[in-house]
C-alpha cells in the first residue's frame, strides 16, 4: 500500500499530496483513528482524506484504513515474548530451510519497501548534515556501528552514540537543527532509543529512522523513514534486513557524494595503510 502510494504521489494534487505524505509518515495512526482526526493532524479537510482514498482506488476512507488495521493486528499476533517464541520453537522445531527463506526475504525487503528516490534522499541527508549522530542500542547497535564506521570513511563530523559515563543524552542534546540523528531500532523497540529520538525531534533536529514498520514509534518521530523486515522463525527477530538496508544506504552515499567522498575515502585509505591497519601477507624472502 505504501509503495503504491509513493508511485502515485507525483500525479496527486498538492492537497492530496499533503494528505498522502501524512499517511506515509503516520500509518499507525491511520489504522487507529477516525477520518476527522486524521484529517486534522494532516492539516486537510476530512473530504480530502476521502478523495485520497478514491484516488488510490478505494471506495472510501474505511477501505483505505483496512490494510493498516490488518497490519497492526498482524504485528500484535507475532509480537510474543522471547521465551514464548522459544518454547514454540522447541515444541514445533524450525527447519534450516525456513530460516534461510526468512533471511532471504529480509535481505530483499529494502528493495520492495523503499524507493530509490527515498534512499537517495536519505543518503543526501547524511552527506549534507553538519554533523551526524548514529544511534542504535541492544541488537541494533551493530547496525548503527556499521553505518558509523562506513560513513566516517566518506565524510567527517560523524559520531556513534555511546553510553560512556552515562553521557548519551548529552550527545543527543548537542545536536542542532542543521545536524542529523540516524536512529535504528526494531520490535521490541528499545525505550531509550525512542526517548532520545523524541528529544531530538522536540529540539528541531531531523531524525532519519531505519526501522521495521511504518507504524513503529521511531517512524512517528522521523523526518524520513527507511524500512526493512525482521521476520524470523527463531526466537529473536532477524537482523539481516537491517544490515542489507544499511549497506544499500552507504552505497547510495558513495554514488551521490561526488569528488568530496572520493577525496575523503582516498585520505582515509592512505591513513589506514600508514597505520598498517589490515593484515598483509609477509613477503617471502628471495633465495640467496
């Protein structure tokens, strides 16, 4: 539904585009509240929401809401605790084939859930922000770390949020509206990540969210959201989708970064060589 909305977006009138953009950014709210409330939050008339539904091929607003309501219900069904999922796994087992299938679908998810235009916009945000702070806690920390590590090869003034001496809140508080917070999380969403993103949002700092649902708490705070899936037959959600999305995003940064990115990368690579960062096979001595 969201992909179809993105495809039809250029053909909509400015008023319908305003309503459509709100739907893209607040799909959870759309599934939960009335047309009048949704229209008020979108800054349009209730009839505009009805016309948007018709423009997308639905008979009315309630039909437009239905896919989002079903998605919310499905998420609730699959949101069992780790221990409950582990018990189910022990009872029913899980084949390697099922795990491989889920991982493969997650890796492909960024292609289906995000347009190239959205990836390019996110890459431009990271490249153009005065300073960029990457935030990911618990399972998502590895994704944030990878984004930070690769991004610092391409531009300066990028940081990874860390909790040394309990100063993570200070790092977010240092951000300004010209900066960018890149926040990564998936269900079950880490409370501190959401709270820190809320602090940035309240301070006028744009948030770029990498998350698993358009109705996640991070998506509701974000200036832009990129999506991945995290489905798994195991007891814990899969991280393959998030990693694939992160790699795609960095690839777009390289593509769009121009000479500045190439110069920075050459400089960093020269430093790594001087520091002998990577192992090199010793040269074999010539026979005497």
